[in-house]
């Protein structure tokens, strides 16, 4: 099993944030580089959250290299689903979701406050919303600011936002 942090996210060492370097096509190219370096003829991809869109775009451009894709809690794959997700889930929780993208809020928070904010968000996905102690989170101001920058650029990516994602 190979796990990687996408460009600009998590433990990625990437620090340049431009539309040319943070976009779906570049993320597909990065995934292709990683898969190519492993030397496997075919791979299984496990895609979580927005990574499902990345996996579908990858399989649409590199069909011969993917044996199977497993989706874990994928984001909605079409505009209608995304609009419903936003109106039914995100907008009612907008204050809570600011921790993902509000650079001023992130800058004025310490790591413990950021972690508490992320725990509130992730609790929404759990059966027992009051029990988030088992979640292992590594939250830092620096990482949160990078995530906000990546999200800002990804929301501007026409390839990511102007199409429905379906495997061909």
C-alpha cells in the first residue's frame, strides 16, 4: 500500500501555490508519476472524499493502468449532487467549516483550537458524534493555511468545477 499527500497538502513539501501548479490536471500528473515510479502494470486506487474526483479523472486518462477503484466517503460527483451537499450539509454548518478556508481565523487560532474545530467537523460524519477521541488528527496552523490555499486554487480550477465526474 502506498499513501501520499497531494501537492500542497499534509506532509507534502510543495510550497508554491499557483493555478498552474495546484489544479486537477497537475494532481493527475503527480499520481501518474507516483504510479509510474512503483513499476506496477496495474494498480488499485482507494480514493477518499474529493480524491474520488481525482481517481475518476486519472482512470479516464490512464484506463490501462487501473484495475479497480474503491471510493471511501466520496464527494458528490455531479453538479446536482454538489449543490444538494452544499445546501443540505455545508451551508447549515458554515460557521464550523470556516476552519477549512478562512485564513484569518486559522492565523488567529492556535493548534489546539484548530484541532477542536476539525474534530467538530469530523464528528458530523460519525455515528456517535460525541466520541471523537479515537480520531488521530495532526493539525497545525501551517498545514491548515496550506490547505486553505490549495482549496482556494482548486475552487478556481475549471476542470474540477465545470463538469460531472463519471468514469468513461
